[in-house]
């Protein structure tokens, strides 16, 4: 359940399973998440064939399944199609008794099915002319400010914990700076930019941190420095989050979809659904007395040496390939590539 593939077990991806059943005759897949009575009887949800050509989740009452909730599985995970496509096979179904006040309809059945090509839904019509825009993974030059980014709309979560609402604006936070641009001292016309939010995953996590020509009209170049809040529990202001003012997600040292050794945007708190607490991979050491417009460095808290002072540390850095990177640094001394002008 974690976008980077480093999660454990999540109920959203588990189905109840009877290891003694003959799977080639048809089985159901009741979801473990929010199951009733350990997945037995009404009130459960099952993986279901939908008439629009996509899967859905529908009410079910295991071990009784409708034909749409019954799935046949070939031996060793494969199915051999009959040589003659007109060959048919039957689905043996037994009508169920109806439980009062249940969500099961009188047409529900318990099915034992064998593979039959004529039972498959017709394939959806696919347009023969499709224009694809491939992602360019090669090193590119910095785009000009004339590029007009797509307007960002905050995604509405459809899964995850009930308490999780996805990335949100932290109204309780203490901000050292609000909706500011972060310029590179090595190239003052270049700013951190996360306008290409679709370069991340479906939640718009893992977005690479681009370096593009500064343009105050671009929302993807606006950031907040949050020194205390829901996702930063250090009370003295000595650590900051760099939060996209547009997307409410944080710069994370290793959450880049294209290169997991480089920084990217990720849900503040380190959990994709936005329900995490404080995550050191998203924290940077911060001097509350520093003049931001004179240039500051952003040393990472994770794996810091000597409390973030001296050699052995890592800092957010400018890179010539057009994306931010992490490089060794010795705070409070920073190279021009490690120095950022905040204004």
C-alpha cells in the first residue's frame, strides 16, 4: 500500500480465500477491508465484473456469489482457449435463499463455473488513432517561462483510512515564509518548480523537483516553509518543511518517481494518503534568525551528522540536468549550488 513499494500488508489488497476450493470451477473474491463476519454472509463487498468493461466492488454474501462475482482460474494460473470458439460450457448455479433486509437480490446465485469464451463481455471499441505523449527521461534544458502549466486540481481521495483526507492546507502551522519562490544562488533566474504534477503517481505524489525559469505567475513555483505544524512536531523552529503552496505536499529527499535517490514531492508525514505525522525525510535544519533573501541552505535531518553541522551531511542542491538533487555538504558552509534565495 505504499507508492514506493516498501509497504507491508494492507487489507485493501487482501481477499478472503479458501485454500481447499477447486479454483478451476469458480471462486469469489470477498474484500478483507471492512468485512462483516470475517467475510461470510451479507454486508461484504466482492470483486465484480462490470458491464462497462472494468472491474467494480459490489455487495455480496459469501460463500454465495452472483455470476458476475464468480471467477474461474485455469490450472497453474493459465487458461487454454478452446480451438473452436463456438465451443460452449455451462455455468451451474443454485438459487440462494433470501435473507431479510440483506442487500442480496432474488436473482442472486451461488455459481460453479467453467471457462467459456462466449461468457466473456465484448471487448470495448478502441480508437485506431491515438496520440501519446511519452515522458522524456533524458536530460533536458530548462523550459522557458512562456510555458503555461496545466492548472492543478487537488485530487479527492477515494480510498485509504477514513481519517485520511489527502493533502490539505495546515491552518495550524507556523510559517517562516508563505507562497514564496525558492531561487538557486548558482543561477538566480532558476526556481524550484513542481508544475508538472502529472509526472508523479495517481495521487500526485513522487513528483520530481524541477529547476525552471522563475515566473511569479506559476503556482507550481510557490512554497511555504513550515517550522511547526501537523507534520512538523519540533517546537523550537529549528527544522522546516518545504511545502508546495499549490499541492500541499512536501519535498521529500528520496520520493522521486524517476530516481529514488533524488528529492520529489510526497504527502507530508510520509504516508501517501496524507495521514502521517512527522517524517524526518521531509525535514530540513533551519535557522530562524537567518535572512532568507540573502540565501540559505537546506540540510536534511535524516542521517544528519553532528546535528546537521559540518561534513557528512546532505543538502538539497541545484543540478545542471534541470532537476534538484542531494549532495554532500558541510553546514553552515554551502556551495552556490546548495544555496537558495527565498523571496
